[in-house]
């Protein structure tokens, strides 16, 4: 029986959504620690390599969170595909971050921090919950403010702020109510 788009949205929305935010939390924590203990040159590479590895770490963690992104036995869900497109969009925005970085290397935490967080906005629409809007807006406003207020600590303050926002986001995701679907509507 073919599932409607609304049924697929509900199915997608009822997932845990822990693997990817946990991956982001871990990677940005490492980036922040590298910012504390290493040169800006090393911190730049940590941002490029670290943020590029979030998806792979998320795939690995999904096996332990019960989400198992690579499970081929799960039925196809159009919202999984849409979410992958939003992730690809976040990767493509490096085309903005790299030229800006070449002009001012300290722009990297600002541009990558904001641009990779934009995928949370459509996520909010998909699951019909405010958590993604909170994540994107808080992340964007905080990063811009810190970039101006703490220019000498951009490679430290911005990553750890992203970590704090991930912690709050994970708590919200964990506490949100799942959508119940009346199976009588399917008959």
C-alpha cells in the first residue's frame, strides 16, 4: 500500500533525530578545543575537515541511536530525500564561505557556522516543530554577535556557542511529543 505524503511526513517526524545533532555537537566541541590549544592555521583546517565529517559521524552514530540511516529495509520516505537535499545545500554554501575565507581567514567560523546551520529551518517545517527555527535563529544571531564582540576569540567562542545550541536542541528534540496518526483515516 502506497503511503501518502502526509503519512510519510508523520513517519519522518517521529524519528529520534539524535545522530546528526550529536555528530555536530562532537565535531564542534573538537573544533572549539582545537581553537583553544592550536594556531588559527590548525583551527581553520579543523573547521573544514570537521564540518565535512559531520555527516559520516552521524551515519556511524545512527547505528547506536536506533536510527540506522543506512538501513535498506526501511520503506522509502520522501522526507528523507528532502532532508538529504537540505544537507547538500549546506555543503554547497561552502562556495560562499571559501572566497570570504580567502579574504579574511577569521570569517570561517562565522560563514561555516551560519551556513551549515541553515538546514535546520526546513527541518522545522518538515516535522512541524519550532526546534529548527530556534536552532537556526539562535545560532545565526549568536554567531554574528560573537564575531563582532570577540574578534580575537572567533575560533573558540563561535564553536562553543554552536555546541551549547546543539545541547539545547538535543534536549528539545528528546522532549518533544511525537505526532500520532489516526490509522482509521487510512481505511
